[in-house]
């Protein structure tokens, strides 16, 4: 690789702070306990925020919601501010696109966006259980971390985005056309997220 002037693509970690009111007295339980498998959809969801750089706006932020049944991105929101509004928008889109059953689990880290009063109240209103990773322990949300790595290696780290809109369109294309619809996953038996869900629906007929 050195002789051919080749370098591997690496993902660097950055600390991007957000601002939201949180309840410091709350106990943050891990209900998922690294059990990332489910035989039916809309039972276990995971979420996270990742960062994307554009020359126009600097750091921008992508909030993602994934259903662990088929690893499909069922909701996402992209913006220039890392606020609880961003993660709430992604979650609301996921509820419209698929929906999470009552007493279902939504798992996230303990970032201020996910522990904000507004986000917690939303889940409580919908009777959805909130599960949390241990602080600084990415293995508790391994499926979400895996998606972030795929996004960075296959899209973000191999492109330079001039504008926010250019990045937004690239993200849309990556998620909706490639990741959900064409990219196979070994954990799904080498089929795509959409195929996994379509097979499930067909099995109910």
C-alpha cells in the first residue's frame, strides 16, 4: 500500500456537545443488554447521532433510527444543530414510516439530546421503553455503531461536500437507494433490509 501511495479509510472520533435540559436524578437502565436480535419488526429500535462536515456550514449532524429486525433505517433527520429537535424529528419520521409497538424498546446513548425532557416525555406518551448504553461504552449500541462505520467508509469519508444541500442529497441517496434497498448484510443472511421486511410481510399472507 505504501509503494502504491494507498491509505485505508479511518473513522475519527470527535466530541460534539449539544445543549438540552436533562434530569440528573434519573436512573438510566440498559433494557436491551446487547440483545440486538428480534424475530418481528417494530419491537426494538436503536438511534444515534453522527457528524458530517461540509465546507459551507462546517459540522452538520445526522440522527438515525434503525429497526433491529431488518437493520433498516426507518427514520432520519439531518441538520446543522445537534439538538433534541433533531432526534425527535428522526423518531417521528420512523413512527410514520413503520411505528414502534407499545412497550417496545428504543435504545440510545446518554447524550443530552436523548435524555432531554422533551424526548423522554415523547417516549413516555407513546408508552415506549427507553434503554440506554453505559456511558462511554459503544458496544451497548453495536448495531448503530456498525451503521455509522458503513456510512463513513462507503460515503462520507470518500467525498468532500461543498454545501449542506449537497450532503443532504448524498445522504438521502445512500440511505434510501443504497443502504436500505441494495446493500446486503451477513447478519440478515446476505439480503437487504428491504428484502428482509418484504419476506416477513409475505410470510404473513
